[in-house]
């Protein structure tokens, strides 16, 4: 992180701490503090402002939204939420996985289907999502309010690929998540973990220096013009979650608990409308802006070669998450079977 970034982070945390102190950090504070890990206009930001809109339209409470970098990295905003400085945090299970190993389940490749309708139904009806995960989060001082999909994951790099052999010796930058690294190792690449906020900057540096190292750019419901070749492998959906500090939530009145729950549901429905077709629209804009962009969609036969490598990632997940992870994985698969019937 640059010196300026560190300064902004410290300044942001200081300002937030001051605000928290002046409000006595009361669970009944009129102004609720909400941080997420994306930028203006990204999916988490749209979700946050939908949540804010519902709260402020239906109560006298207000919501202060902090975007990525304003209060530090993903681990910083999680720590602030657990400490009660922040009331709400929106964070990907990719980062929460360091705290809750079972949350890494979303990075087992080919576990979730690629069809949006099926994915949405799964998030609505899954016992694993709506019953098992809240218990796991509660054990860590967090009230899980909503899990939702952002968009399909896509690999971007210096040249197209269709086989694991073509990924050999390719350096792929990924978020700091052990299971994600395991996935791309299984696919044949050499993953390099980086904090989310450093990924884009690292890519820009590589491009300016004329390097050809590829990068894995996790989709947040849209595509970014970061590399000339995009490959759709159908291996997963990027998932994220809204949580509240458990003590804060438990201290709310019944009316405010209902308000928060309804705001979460409202934002969930709004985001499903927002992401529908978002990736296709973004892709069309990228292709219109450059004749050099290529898009590769693997065939089912090509995907099967990668899919056959998924069991070793499942085994690594169970190793990381133990018996609890195995039970969750079993429930995930049962829920998916029920949805796909």
C-alpha cells in the first residue's frame, strides 16, 4: 500500500472513530455506519445505497456508506465491524474465509451452476445459505443479513486459453484467499495472491512496463477493460454478504430489527435487477471500445477437462474447514439438487 493510501486509511479510521465516540457508539445510534469493499457504482455500492434508501425512506435513521479504501482494506473494515465501530459490513466470503473457513465454499469450482435463474433460486431457498451460514457467522460476532451473487467469474490474460496445459507457468493474480489459489493451481496456473485494492494497480504497472503476465480479475457483475483476452470457463459466481455487528443488531428494537431485515431484502431484490444482463452490457462496451479484445467461451467438452480437477479443490476445502465444512458441502449439494429438479 502506498504512503498516500496509508494516510487516507488512517485519516478515515480516525474520522470514523471520532464519529463513533461522539455518538457513544450507541446501538440505538440514529446514523448507522456501513462499509463495503468496492468502488462507486460497483455491485456492492449499488446494494449499499439501496439498503440506505430503504432505511431512510422508512425511518428517521440515516446510513453513512464508506467505499473501498476510505477505511482501509477488507480485513480492516471487518475488524472495525467486529469491534462495533462499524454497524454493517459488506464483504466477500473470499475475505471472510480467513475468519470463517467454511465461507470459502463459494470458491470450489463448478459447484454453482452458471444459469442466473438457478443461482438466484438457490440463494433464495438454500438451507445452507439461509440456515447454516447465519449460525457460522454468529459464532464470530456477526449477524448475517444477506448473501447474494454479483456475477460470473472470468479469467483475463495476455492470450486466450482452452486447456490447463495452456495455463502452465502463467502467473495469475487472485484475491488473498487460499482456496482460490488452490483452484488456479489445479487449473495449471501459478496464482499470486494480492489484496483486492492492489490488483488493478498491479495490472496497470505490468501493462506500462510491457510485461505480459496475465491477471485473474474477479467479476463483480460486470467486466473491466483490464486485459485483451477474456475467457469464460463457467467455474463460479462471485458471491458477497451483508453482515451486522451482532451486539448492535441484538440491541435494536424489534421495529428496527424488522426495518434492517426488510432493507436487506429490498436491496437483494434491487441487486438482482441490477446484475441481470450487466456483464453482457459491460462486455459489449469493452468490445466496442477496442478491436483487440477477444472473448473465449469454453465449450462443454473443454469445461469438462477443468471440471475434472475440481475434486482436489473440494478436498482442500474440507481440509481447511474440517467436519463443519464437509457438512456444509453436503448440504450445498443437496440444496443444488433440490433447485435443479
